[in-house]
C-alpha cells in the first residue's frame, strides 16, 4: 500500500490518524461489550474506517453526510460526544432515538448527519433532495451518501443516480464494496466487473478508489469536491475494501475463505497508515501510545456516563405524542370575495397561492412542468414560478418521495404529485418507512405532501381507478386527507402544505370537473381532523368521504322522507371521532359509505370504534357499504357493478327498517 503525502502537513496527517484510530478502538471495546451482553447488536466497520473518516474529513461540518451502519468514523469525526453514542446503542434517553431505534438508525441535525433505515435504498434519494436544496441556494455545498455493494441492486439506487444525473446534483454516491452482502458474495450480487461501471449508463463520472488507503480517499475526494463546487454534478465512487467481521456479530465469517481474510488483513487501513507515519517520522511510538491511552480513557469515561444513565421508563403519552411533529394550526380566514369554481380549480388555486405563501415550496411530479400535469392542474406554473420550483421528474416514484424528504431535511417544503394514486405503490416504501417514522424515530419532520388523484367512475381500469387510502390510514405518522368539495379541497390543501408532517392528499378525479362550489378567491385554511355535518336528521347517521358523499346526497334528495345526519369526514387521519360519536348517540343507527373495497377499508375501523364507544346507543348493527372485494374493472357495466353506488339505497332502507 503506497501513501502519498502531497500537500498535507504533519499535523494534518496526525489528525487523520487520530480520526481513523478512534473508531477502531471504540469498535474493539464494543466487541467486548457485546460478548458481555451490554450492547444488543453490532455492525462492525473494522477494515473500512478509512472511507468513513476520509469522506467526513473532506466535507465541511455544515455539509450533510448520510452514513450506513458500518460508518462509525462519520459520527466520531463529527465529534459527537461518545456518551451519546453509547446511550444510543444501549437504548437510553441521551441517545438520539429515545430508545426507539437501534445502532446507527438515526440522524442529527446538530451534526448534519442523516442516518439510514433498514431498507437502505431510500438513503440515496434523500441525498438528492438535500443536494437539490443546496443547489437552489447556490451555496456550493456537497452531499455525501453511503451505500454497500448489496444495495446497488435495489431500484432506489438506480432511481437516485438517474435523478442526480438529470438534475446535476452535487452528490457523492459512495459504494463501500466490501465483498459480501451478509453472506452473499459480490459475484452473486452483480455481473459487471466494477460497480463504478454503472455510472456510465447515467452519464455520471465514476471512480474506483482504494478504500483502505486514507490518503488516497482524502486526496481524491478533495479534488472531486472542488470540481463539484464549481460545476455541480454527481459522482459515483466505488471504494474497494473488505468487511473483517460478520455482517453483524452474530452471523460470524465462516462463509469467507481464510486466504481472503488473510489477504485483506494485510491491507488493514489503520495499521498500514500507522506504519507509514512511523517510517516517515511523523508518528513516534511514544505519541502513538499516548493517543491510544487518551482515546481509551475517553471511551471508558463516556461509557461510565452512559452506564449510569437510568433505563427509559415508557409512558403512553411519551410515545404517542412523538408520532407527529407538534403543529399549531394557523387559521387564515377568507374575505367576502368568492367565485364559482370546479374542484380541480380549487386544487390549482391552493397550489398557486401556497407557492406564493411559501417561497421554499417545491412541486415535483411527472409531466407537471410545461405540460401542466396529467390533469393540467399546474399548467402555467413554470412561467410564473420557474423550473427550479416546478420540476418534472423521471418515472421513479420511490426516489422522488425520498428526494422530497431530503428537501424537507434541508429547509424546504415539498409536494409530490402521483400522476395517479395507483402509482404510489412504486413509492410505497419511503412513504410508510421513511416519511411516516422519521419524527417518531429521531425527531425529524417530513414536510411533504403527496397528492393522490384517485377513484373510479371513469372506466380507467385496475391501474388508474383505485382509491387506496386504507394503505396509509393504517400507518402511524401519516396524515390522510380526502375532501369532497372545492371549498374543502382548497382550505385543506393549504393546511396540509403548512403542516410539517407528511400528508397523503386524495383528490377524486371524477370530481375534478363535475363539482362546482363558491370558493373564496384569497388564501384560507381549514383545520385537519374536523368533519363536516352536511345534513341533520334523527333516524340514521351516514358517514362518507370523497365521491360517496355526493352519491349519498343524491340518495337523500331522491328520498326526502329519510331524516339523516350526513357526515363528510374530510380527514381520515386524524379522524373526527367526536362528531361521529355525537351523531351516532343521537340517531342510534349508522351506515358507513366508502368507495374502497370492503374488507380492510377504513369503514371497518370506524365501525369497530362505534361498536366500542357507542354500543349502548345503537338500535341496529353498524352497516358498511363499499365496492366489491375485487380489483376495479374497466368496462362500464363491470365498473358500475363494482362500485357501491347502486347498492347503497337498498342497504340504507334495510337499516332504517331494522
């Protein structure tokens, strides 16, 4: 292994040695503690320290780095107090996740480190969003994101590289190619000779670097960073290295040939760098011994602090209160001026005024720029707000959602338009595992709205007609909004954009151009979690949302003798149970009307809540009316049969006669 000093001074060389030695000594201590049962799990980075330390040394402290679970050197190089890391690994309150997540599954804005989730790939898209925010601010910052050779097989890897290439984002994509994904060797992970070769297909400059040579890492990345600052663009970096311990300690390394272990042991990044410094007179044995002593004392002192810290005492309120970022609803009232507009115009109006209200708001989606989107909602927005803020995306929903999270992390608000709600399935993972859980896990908001054009009645078939709100009402940490009228659509979308929590905003596309209402022309808000009582009666409570609200109104208009409370939920998460329970206690009978299929829909949960809270007030079983438990078909006759519209009146009258 050849080390080139180049322009580094002796103090700089020694500083790199301190930084690479510290995580090694911590790891050696952790291996003892895990055998003693004092740490539950450990993902060792022994043999790979030069990459984490070298990358972090090149970045300024204000630049974001997104490590994985084998990058202890990132955290120590940013000088996080060791007792906080030890508390994190022991699941104590002085850690970063209040005991809710383990090892390196956390981030910290204080140190500009954004940790991973176990699904790995979304990390890369987050880096895109962070870098996009930096590029928009023209601050010449670079973002570095880590992944392993195994995760390069994930779709998120390819999507994130493609977005970065198309948008020319200053991201260092760092692949730590350490030979194995758990026990699967690289020849079973990919068939190209080098992972760096993948950069060619995306038009990205790529490089192969000796990941065990701290100076090669430092010099090459310093040079690349300078170029990226002057001319923003991504780079793909494959670091050749090796994992000397198991994927995690319990898995061991028996599947690795011993000669391969011996080969890489001879390339140890710490001992080889120490030998270089010693031979060149930069490091003396006495100073090396002193460093070992100081670091070990620091480790022991901070372990004592962590060990003395009490265990977390769980409380229901402590857990539930952190699911969402606290948000104080800000009411904006409208003036007397209004105009009679369609549902689609109300959405457009909200987006337009919100873009003016929030100068840091970015809208992303397929074909939303010059074309104006599949439904023409953003037509003309590029001319007014520019392409920096109204961004066409490649067809890669997963990385786009992750990019939105990155924008949120770096001070922006983001709206992602799913061309159709059905397509959210390809972006499902970052919504339910990243956006939904970030605040609960480590206190980071996800200031993202995902717009969801949805619903049937237009003969669009199984992939353009679903109303899939139940996929998300089940997931703690998400808010789900589903308006039925233009007035509500505008006010609720404004609030959703203001709210720093992730919101799934459903827009029934059959209502886009068929429903009109007088809507204030200026900016206003409506609080989430408040249902609307559209009609009042004494015989039955009808609960609906979206298109079924209009279908229920039609049924009541055709049956004026029916005395009913009609509740439009408007927001599904949070749910206005107060309005629901008050109505049910008054009428004694309730029917829940949804367009989604019956089994597992939100009507089932509402029914269960009513049975638990209002059982003694019921005069009949709770009824649910929903679509057939089949995929939604294309042909009109089949779609009409699928949708619940033709069955509602009969079930309603049966309930009234019970």
